[in-house]
């Protein structure tokens, strides 16, 4: 599959999907994973406001999927590799735009960044074998799995600690045709690099994760699967700027407020 790039932008008539082509946003009739086609309308990419490229039902997330992250978090969550992938859900209310503000919840005093590769589903998936799983993928994007670490650790509730409004900045675009095992995840806090790893180091790769998830959960077009974060996670403070970058996809930048 060729590399194509899709964004979701603000327009005078509301949010609109577009394909990035030749320095222009080529507006679509609908999300590309819902069969959207070119409307013929064009606008320069310069100056467009990017929105989260998400129009799904849910985010299914994976924890403890890099060895180095398991090691750094062993005092809180144990140091063993889980027998099965650890899953949790982020509701659609977590979604945050590129450039959006990540707000500290009143009930938390430690909010962490977690840079991750995100898989965007292109077709309905249920009980899909690993050998076929990647053929159901539409493309890939960048996500920050923001986490109220004190809640996750203190209460033992992963979903509650990760499901606050705005706790899933995603974007800036979806790119098709990438190899999910050959990408680099980089996170910077106020310009200082905190995370750098390769998706080749995932304990369980994209196809294995999708096969496991769809044994129990039906994935729909536009749903997103977060593949886990590498070592280097850490706290963010109000006023900080956090950037998650995957070369070939782009930089997801957000402020903390």
C-alpha cells in the first residue's frame, strides 16, 4: 500500500476530513475509512487548524508492552511480562486535538506523558487471525496516552487513571502503508528528549495485538488501538509542552494546563 496522509480540519461548515496532497488539503465527503471521496474542494495547508483524526467508537489500549517500560515501572506494577496482553479502554471523550490543552484533573497530583504508536482500524474486525490482521488496518498515527499516575498506582484502576477528558491527544495525521514494526517513537518535554524507542521492540506486535483484542472486542472502522509506551515516561506540570513524534507521521504537540 502506498503512503497517503489524511487529516481532519476545522472549516467554516464544521470538521472535515482531507487528504494532504501537493501542499493542499483535498477535502473529502467523509472519513477515509468510511469511504470518503474527493469533493474537488482544495485549500492551502498553511493556516488550517488540525483536529484529532479520530471518528471512531473507542480506543483499546495495551499496557506493559515494552521490556524497558516494565522494568522502570516494576515497583508499582511488578516486573513480569504478562501472560496475555494487558488491555484497557479510553472512551472517545478522552480525545484531544493536536495543539489542544491537557488539563490536570482536580483529583490528581501527578499526570504523566506516554508516547505511543496508534493503529487506526479500516474494516470491522472480529475473531481475525494474526495472519490476516494487518489487512484490516487503515493506517497509523501518534498518540499520547496521558495518565493520572497517582490514581492508576494508588487505586489500581488503569481505566480510571487514563480516561479523563482530553487524556488522549492524537494526530496530527493518519498515514497509510507504513510498517508498524519499523517506526521510532520519540517524546520530548519542553524540548528535552525523554523517550526514544523502536516499535520493533514491542513485546507483542500490531498483528498479534489485533488478533488477541478481536477475540473479545469487535473493532469498528475508525477505532484506534494504542500499542504501549516505552521507557522514559514521566510527569508533566502546568505550563509544560509535550511533543510525541513518529518520523514519517509527524509531531503531536500539546500544552498542559
